[in-house]
């Protein structure tokens, strides 16, 4: 079974499997399905704002589609979450992404 099918199977069995949802978005990116990846990552963050790894990828996708304003918004929300989780590594990555936009 291919990765995408396997991930969809995991998600169907447990819709709160954020790891599999995030991984599915990464597979969609590899296939060039940017809009689907955005939808998936957006839903991961909406359902679990503490799933910090999705913010950077989502912001990058918004940058890739030319929506720097939305990317900045996502990065800033991610920084807020990283601060609340005391995840200084993630915060640094998100801040670097912001600095590269400006």
C-alpha cells in the first residue's frame, strides 16, 4: 500500500492522529498538491493549535503561493504557541521565517 493510502487509512481510523494528518500534507506537497496540503495543515492547526510543527510548513506554503501576509499571520500564531509551550527551537525557526519575509 502506498504512503498516501496508508496515511488516509490511519486518519480514517483516528481523525485526531495529527502526526498522520501532517504527514499526509507533506506527501501532498511532494505531489505538487499545494492547496490540499494547505487545507490539511490548516485543519491540523485548527483542531490542535499546539501541533507546532505544522505552522512553519503552512507558512511556507502560503509564501509559495504568493500570500506573504497570510504566511506572516501563520508564523506569528506559531510563535505565540511556541512561547506558550516553551518550544524555543520552533520559535526560532518561525522567527527566522518572518525575518526572511521582511
